[in-house]
């Protein structure tokens, strides 16, 4: 029985096989091959392009596939339906699908291209090629049967033809990421949305739409993915209470900075997986309905205007894998419901206003790979549940207010590659587990309060180490010099000490950045060629204990920044660096001739050394030099003529306090960049070069302490940016006179003409023009120092006869020093208009007259020196209103009367007034008599009364005196006079009676 059954089965199988073979043979014979005309059209299309693998360079990264030249295998005489990228209808043989994505094609698709000869085409994919110069022309609108069109990442440009909106069968349209400008014509986007009713996937990223968001898109229940990122959308996103797009899985609106609205409210029946609203103007708080997005896997909301707390309902998003809430205005604390996001791999809340402690919510987030809470206001300590994140790669808690010690009992971070805890308040020692991470690439603990020694690293995976601005002690561990992959080593501003041998660096061949500045390190040089750091670009060893000859010639071909300032280096073997940009050698003990910087140098400073000799003209070969500072040395000789014109980029030339003689260079380049010219403290002669008039960017000109013999350089008043002019201690002479310039020295706020031979009246015209010393609104000004990050100006200011160096000059500092000249006449009242003046020195001249009452307007004046003149009259009582006044010198004049009392005047000593025998009252030992108190003043009071009236009262007897007294008491002005008269009224009456009887 069993054998019969088997036989029947075998016969059935044999019969079925014959039938199947017969059917297949019949079907094969009926299959159509590609029509000859279409094969020819494809070959012609192929020949219109060249093959270039760079045309599809983005394919591997963004296309998710490997690119190759598909058309290379198209051969004439073969069935085109078998060609790579070509699919045909099995019945008719017509080409219905063409997939040439990632095919290395380079060329232009013209409007008459044979591509448009395929009327039966249903799918066309030309993504990831180079069709530069091509437009999305009307030809693409001829494919009436087309359901899928993908022209992304292919460098199309120009206007998109409106015929695209005729492709009514389109299910998927992708024109995104054509990096040249691609625009949809006016109203073209509306037509496209209205006509393409079957669309499921619409991707137009980086297409210039410049339209409001079409509300009709939110009624397309068929939509699966919508990408309108970086399209120039504007206006308001529809405020629907319940967006019903049940099939929508992807919504990208990011990059539309003028698109505003609230967070979209989706119904519970949604399929959304990916939502990106980044870099838009969406605002408001996140609604509780965000918890409806239960299928959501990625949520990107960085660089928006959202604010307020994160709703607890976010814990409902249990499928969430990536949460980006960066650079918002979110505040409050992190909700505890975050612990429900067990699938999350990336959590970034960077750059918000979150505060309080970081909650202990990480026990269940074991899939987390990247955790970034940087740039907030978190306080307290690191929660212990962090230790459960064993899959973590990136940990960033930087820029917060976290404190205490880093937990020491953390293990199992085998994948951790980046730890960033900078800008916090962590203290204690660095825990040992941070030295044993096998995958660690970046360690940044800078700007904290860590103490103790740096431990020994156990693995050589590290590339970046930044432990700067802590309180670490001891020597640099030897294991650091075994980190063969190290590129950045920043240990500056600690208390590290010990002697470093340059030979230790021989294994650090990948090192690019080395910053050990502001420590107590010494250095011993090695001539070992392997310690030359062949890839080094940046070295900062400033503020250490390096002494002797420096011969560590690191990075001869790569080094562009070297800072050895504030050490005790005495000489260099050579300056071998061919790519040097910045070479800072200031404040050392360098001796001998001035070294010549490499021709590539942009910044060169050897100030505050003991260099001698002359400036070699070879220095002028550094034609890109921007800052040249040779100040405070013993360099002498005549200045090379080329110094004024060897570099059009030179902004600072500082030769202060050397021994140069001869003349200042007479030639300056037209269109030069000079901002600071400082020749102070040399022996330069002759006149001020008239060619300085072309230095239109000049802000600081310091010619002080030289032997220049010239009249006042009034023509400098035409320089629009000149803020500081120092001509101090030269042989300038003559009257300053008037200027033909309408408003000279408009930007000048520091002027020092002291110790010259100027004569005549004080230059009232120039004083009236000093607009930069008037009405400075410091409250609305950004206080900064003159100069930039590379160089800041300094100057000497004389206060009470002593020169004080300002190593930095605030942009709000203003001062005038005309002392030690031969000025005469009265002090102009207009000085009172310079109400932002900080210092005024007119001492040691021949000025006469009274102290102007207008000085009461100098409300922020800090120093006033009018000593050694011939001023007379009283000290105005109104000067007591100058509450910022710290230094006052009125000595050696002819002032009389009582010294005003109150405010700052209570702090001045005898030396402020000596040499004025007519003064009395505190702080002088001489007491004031009644006559001295009542002695007439030069000032006419606001009430209209004059001391002459009081004299008439004395002469006219009781009737006139009594009448005057009544008038004074009835008017109540001036108040202090009322008080004095009230105090002495009886004596006055008696005297008047006696006078009458006589």
C-alpha cells in the first residue's frame, strides 16, 4: 500500500514538472525585449555625459549605497532591459524604470535630451550625480505615468518648471539638496501641492520656496514623509488643535528661520517617527499632547524659541531614541519621567536654563550612548546612577555649576570616548577611573578646582587632554609622553613644577597643540632630532621658569604660534621656523642683537628685554607683519626707512623706550593699516612726518620723550579715528592757534602736550571740538580696552607729578595734560563742556583769572591739577559736587578765601593747597576770620546778586544794609549767604550804627 502511494506521488510530481517547464518556456518566448528606439535613446543619453567618480562622492555618506558607473556596461546590440539601472515592462518591453543614482555621471541634461523619449516611464532616479548647469525643465513634465521622481543631490539649478505639477500620478517627489540655487516659481508650490494629490513622500529640502506653509498639506491623509527643511518658508504654521495625518512618519521643517508657530498638536492616532523643527522660530511651551507621539524615535528641537519646562508627558515617548533640545530657553528641572525613555541613545539638553540638581534618572537608560547637559545652570553633584550608563560614549556636563568631587566608584565605561566637565566647580583629586578608560579620546576637565597630582594614564587612546585652569600640582606624569595619538595637550594655569626634558616629547609625533603656560616648569634642551614634534603648530610655554639659551627647534616647518614670554630666556640659537605667524618673546632676559623674525611672521614682540644693536633692514622682508613691538630694550641707531611702508597689514609699531636717534620714517604706504605708532622715549629729532596724514586708521600716536622740534601738528586733526595724541617732553613750540578743519580731533580723548614750549592762550577752538570727551553714556557702552586680542595699547599718565603706567587703556578713559608749557591767559569756560573728562592737568603754566565755575559740570573728573599758575580768587564751592575727584592740586597760585567743605574735599591734605597764603580753613592750620569768610567772590550768583551790592550795603549804612538783608531773606538766595548773614547780623548792625555816628 505504501509503495503504491509513493508511486502515485512520483507520477504527480513528474506531470507537474512538465507542465511547469512548458509554461516557463511559453512565457519566455512571449517576453518582449527593449524596443530598438529606446535602446538607442539610452545610448545617446549615456554619451552626453562623462564618467567622474567625484560626481557621486556624497552617495556613500548619504545615499546608503556604494556608487559605481552603471552606464559603463551598456552595450549596443544587447537588450537594454538587461542593462544596469534599466527595468522594462514584461509584456510590452517599454522602459518603465530608470535608476541611475550614484552612477558617476557628469554633464548637463538639456531640454532636448533623449532622456525625455520614454513616455511609459514610471520611476526615475538620477540622485547623487553631477548635472551642474541643468534645470528641472519642462521635459520632466512629459512623464505622465511617473509615480516616483528623485533628482536629489545632483546640482540642478534655476527655476523648477511648473510642468512638474502636471505629474498627477506622482507618489514620491524628491528634489532635495541641490546645492545650487533651485527655486519654485511664484505660485508654483501651491500648484504642485494642489495637483499632486497622490503624494506620499515630498522631499524639497534646500529648495527655495519662499512661501507660507500650505494648510492643505495637513489634510493629506496619504502623506508618509514631508521634508520642507531650509526652504525659506515663512509666516505661521497652522494652529490646529488636532493634526490628523495618521500615516505621517517623517516631518522636517528645520532651517526655516522665519516660520513661527507653536508645537504641532497631533492626534493620538499618529505614526510619527521623526520630527525636526530645529532652527525655526517656533515658540511657546511644549504641550502635554507631546505625549501622544508614542511612535516617535527622534525629536530635534535645537535653536528654536521654545521655553518653559519639559512636560512630564515626555516620559510617554517610550520609543524615543534621540532627543535634541539644544540652545533653547527651556528652564526648570528635568522631569523624573525621563527615566521611562529606556530606548534612548542620545540625550542632549545643551544650552538651556535648566537648574537644580541633575535627577538620579539614569538607572534604566542603559542604551544611552551620548549624554550632553552642558551650558545650563545645574548645581550639586553628579548623580550616582551615571555609573549604570555602561554603553556611554560621550559625557558632557560642561558649563554648569556642578561641584564636589567626581564619584570615585564608577566602573565599566569601556566605550567612553569623550568626557567634558569644563567650567564647573568640581574639586578634589581627579578620580583614578578616568585614567583607566580604554577608549578615551578626549578628556576636558578645565576651569575647575581640581587639586593634587595628575595620575598616570593606562591606555594610549587619548588624543585631547585639557586640564587647564585648575590647581593641580606636582610634575607632568611620564605616561603623557607615551600617548602616541595625542594631538592637544593643555595644562596651562596650574601649579605644575619640575624639569621637563625636551627628549621626552619624541613619541608625540602627532602633537599639534602644546600649552603649558602659567606654571612653574623648567626646560632642559635636547639636540635629539626625534624631539622636534614634526606636526606641532601651537606652543605656549609663557609664564614659567625657563632660563638660559632656548634651542628647542620644534616644528621647523609647521609651527605658526610660539609664546615664550615672561620667562628668563637669555638667548636663542636661531629662529628656524618657516611658517611662523606669532612669535612672542617679551619679558625675558634676551641680550645681544635684535633677532630677525621669519618672513612669514604676523606678530613679533621682544619688548622688555635687554636687546641692543640696530634694527636690520632685513626685518622689512616680513611683508605680512601686523604687529611689531620692540619696546623697552636698548636697541639704537637710525630707524630703517622701510619701517613705514614694508607691510600694508602693519597695525602696531611700538619702539617705545629704546635709544633710536635720527628722524621718524617719512614714507607711509597709502591705504596702510597703522592703528598704533609709539616712538615714546627715544632721541628722535626733526619734525613730525607730514605723511602721517594718510594713516586714516590711526588711533594712537605717541611721540613723547624725544627731541622733536616742531610746531603743533594741527593737520593731525583730520585723522578721523585718532583717540590718543602724546607729544610730551619734546621741543614743540609756538602758539597752537586755530585750525582750518571744521571740527578737528573729533575722536581725540587723550591728549598730552606736557613739557614743551607751547605758548599763548589755551586752544579754545580745539577744546570745543573734543566730542569724544563729552556726554559718554558708559551705561550703554561695552567697556573694553584699546587694541584687540593680540595687542593692547599702554601709556604713561602723570598724576601728582608721578608717571603711572596704564598697561591697558579703557575706551572710556579721557584726559588732558597741557602742563609745563608757557600757556597764559584765562582758563576757557568751554572746558566745563567736557563732562566725560577723567583727568585735567594745566599745571606749571602762566594762567591767570579764576577757576571757572563751569568745572562743576565735570561730574566724573578724578584728577584735577591747576598748580603752579597765577590763578586768583576763591575756590568755587560747587567743586564739592565732583564726587569722583580723588586727586586735587591747586598749590602755588594766588587763591584766597575759605576752602570749600564736603564730599571729596574732606579727603584732601595740605599739599593740595600749599603756596596759596590767602587760603584758610580745613585742612590748613590757618583759621578763617569773619572777613575772610565774607570776602567778595568773583562769582555772580544765579539770583542776580553780586558781592558789589554787598559792598554798597556796607557803605550806605543801616537803611541800605537792612533793605538788602530783607531782600536776601525774602528771596532765600543764596542759601549759604542767608546762613552767614543770620549768624553775623548783630555785628553788622552795630558796625553800621557806629559808621553813621561818625
